[in-house]
C-alpha cells in the first residue's frame, strides 16, 4: 500500500474532519521536528510538508527513494531542495494564494492592535473600569497610506482589505505586476511616505536582506511595519533600533530570519516600555481552519493525480528553467 508522509501534526489533520484517502497509509510528523519528519518519511511514496518549516533536503529524500511527489501546503517553497528534486525527477507542487485571505486578515489584525490597543475588562468594578479608560487615551484610527511591498496573492488580498477600510494603498513597482487601481511607487518613495508598511515578499536570492539599514532609515516617523512574507527580508536588528528610539511606532512580525525565534532575538531584548509596540507570532498567519482544509484537500488530490499519471496542480518549474 503506498505511503504518504504527512508532515503536520496528526491532531490538526483529524480536527478538520479529513481522513486518509482510500488505499493509502499516512505517517504523520511535524515538519519542523527533524526526527519526526525523518521517521514519517521512511519509504514514503509521497511527501506532503508545511511551507517554511523544516527542510525537504537530499537526506530526507534519501529515506524515501520511491518518492513520486513533494507537495507543499503553502505558497512558500524555499524549504525544499528543488535542485535535488529535479535531479531525481520528483515533481514539486505548492499552494499559491490559498492562504492569502488568512494572512491578509492577520496583517490587518496586527495593524489594529498596534494602532489602537484595547485594555480588556476581566474583573469588573469601578477601579478596573477607570484604569481601562485611562489606558485608551493613546488609541488611533487606521488612516493614512498603506505601502505594500510584494503584490502577489497575499499583497493583493492585503490591499483589498485596507482599501475596504478606506485607506489609500500603494504598491512597490515591479515590472511583472500591473494593477490599474493601486498606484506603483519606487521602493524608496513607498517606504518614506507610507504610514503602514506591509512586507509580503517570498524568500528568493533577490529579496534576501532587501529591506536593509539604508531603506529602513527612510521610514516615516511614526509608521508601523508588518512582515507577513518571509524572514530574512527585513533587517530585524536594525528595525529593533528604530522601535527603541521611537522612530518606528510599532512592528508586527509573523516570520523571522531564524525560526523558531531565538531567545536572544533583538525584538525580545527591547526595553519593557517598548515591547508593547511589537507583535510577534509563530509563522501562523496562514494557518486557519479554512485555509488548512483547502490546502490539505488539494494536497491529497494531487497525490491522486500523480498516482494516475497526471501532473499535480500548481507544479513548480524546475529551478534551472526559472
């Protein structure tokens, strides 16, 4: 019976009401826990892995010499050795845009929390009521210009939500991207004029360290920056300095150059009076019940397609042809 290495926690798969396809066995293991990923992948025919967590490399593929498909459950594919997959004639497929609504909503949620943090009532009584009202004096409306860097599926979804909230949205100019309703600016002008900066770029050789110290120095005083793309695009150490000095009003990061986030990270070393201006989440922006159900279902459908001799949906080109 063919085996599927499903590199997600089994409890998450079962919670969605999904079951293993008929005629297959499924071995579960967390992609980010190497021992579990290796154990699940031994003699697997198909490997389904999270995007941006763990690595599908030559060593892992060596445990599954009959692999017929490497399937990612997100839009990112930088954690797969695509050169090795191409050498072994293993197709690699991903899920472009299927988690974009979830990611975009997380970005807007972060923006609201940074611009207008709310003190929640938990005990009741006049003392708590008075303190909660006093803590509300620094709240702001979401307003001004939103600059979106990376105008793919996620960037467009982010733009749509902010436009719906009545904000002006601009995008970083890119020769392959056209949108008659969202004005394109140079990266420098976008960063220097935006009140909310959203980074929604994939991890590539061209985007690594793109938002460096020189670009960050252009940030408009009082702006906030939100990164929902990939880690390693924004200079996190330089950004933490801008937060500590007050130049940057706040930041929200779901992705980091090093994951899991190390305890020594500059964001975690900020003075206590600055920490409330930083929101950090564990690369979960795209993980909602709805997005996982979409992604997992298509991933399993792709297993069936490959088993029938058909190409998988959303197959990536070999790296040499990019």
